[in-house]
C-alpha cells in the first residue's frame, strides 16, 4: 500500500499531510525571520594541535 492508495482510500489523510507541510514551512520561515540560532558562530582565540 503506497501513498496514492492511502490518499484514495482516506481522502482526509492528504489534507492532513498537506496542512502539516504548510505548518512546517511557516515554522521554518518564522525561525529564519526571527533570527533563530545561528548555524555557525564565530569563535575567537587560539587553537592547539591537540584541539584539532
């Protein structure tokens, strides 16, 4: 049973998955626009060979 058969058998399943996708995209947009945590932060200082 693949997704097309599931969506044909349970039409509301498609709507639920579609709405979850929209909610996730809005969540990602909110994080990007609100200045969420940065993936890379600049660190200053020295590094020794043991730290590499």
